[in-house]
């Protein structure tokens, strides 16, 4: 009797292989191959309508007669007495409102077979293959409607028209203020020009009333000179020449 059938393998990663396992076809030595697909579980074993709560784990058996050979023949094992147990760690919480989680076992052809959990995180199978814990996501109940106060109504088109009217009033007020500032600036400018014109006019009138100076040549420059005095000076004392 081979050692695997006589002793089993209680602690092969998450797998517990019991005694009484039969290898088909019969060989003297076997090699066990362990798989942990992790985040690739959905890629290699997609299940429409189901969500994985644990990674897909695999246990495969090969003939170990010549380990250096390429393409070792795959064997089939059958648990004849008690099933092979799989204890999962780090199982995600069940979504609220979903159905109870179940075990899914994929045979060597990739076909899924569903079983009930043996415990909170333990599945079992009688054959080698890949296994995981899933939940039927299509049966998740919708969340209950909120019982709090009713949300305020969304503004209708009337509110939009009122908002547009307010916007137009603000725009018209801004334009009116700009026009008023422009008119005030123009009025101030006109007053400044008027005062400047009056001042120039007064200066010209004073220049016309005043005495015109005679121009004389001073060097190479024309310069105004005053006319001679109109009244000759008179000596008022007794010592006239």
C-alpha cells in the first residue's frame, strides 16, 4: 500500500489529505502540486453571477517516477473514506443582504460543482482539482430605502427662469452704472475744457489792451524793447545848467 493511502498528508498547505486515498492509475510514487491563484482567480476560473470570498486553491497529483521528464502524466486521486478538507484563511466578509456562501470545486475539466461549507471557512472534496468559497452576487438584496426626512425637491424650470431674470437685472444694473460713470467723466472733461478756454480768452484780451512792445535786433535774436519815456525829466532845483 503506498504511503499516501496509508498515512495521508494532514498539513499540505491549506489541504488536509486523509488516509485511504486511492491513486488512479496506480503508481509507486506521486508528487503533489499546490496552486494559489490569488487575484488571478477570476481570470482563470470566471463565475458569472458569483463573487469570490477567498482565492482559488488547487491540488494536483503527478507521477513521480521520473521528475526530470517533461510533461509528467497527471493522475487522479479519490478519497475513499473521508473527504479532502481545505481550510481557507483571510476569507472576506459576506456582503450585506447576500445569500449564504458556498464552496465551489472545479474538476480537471474546469466544470464547477457547488457544495455547502463544512464550517465558517472549510470546504471538502473527494477529488483533486481547484476549490474556493463564493457567494451568489445576483441574489444580493437591494439596500432598504432611507426612512429619514424627504430630500428637498429639485428646482424646476420655473426656478431656472427666476434665476435668469435675476441675472438679467444684475447685468442691466451693471451696464447702467457703467454708462452713468461715462457720462459723469464726460461732463467733468467738458467743464475743465470750458474753464481752460475762458482762461485763454482772458489772457488774449489782456494782451490786446496792454501796450505793444517794439521788437529790436539783439545780436541774432529778435527781442521786445520798451519805448522811450513820454515825459522828459525836469530838474526842480535852482542849479540849472
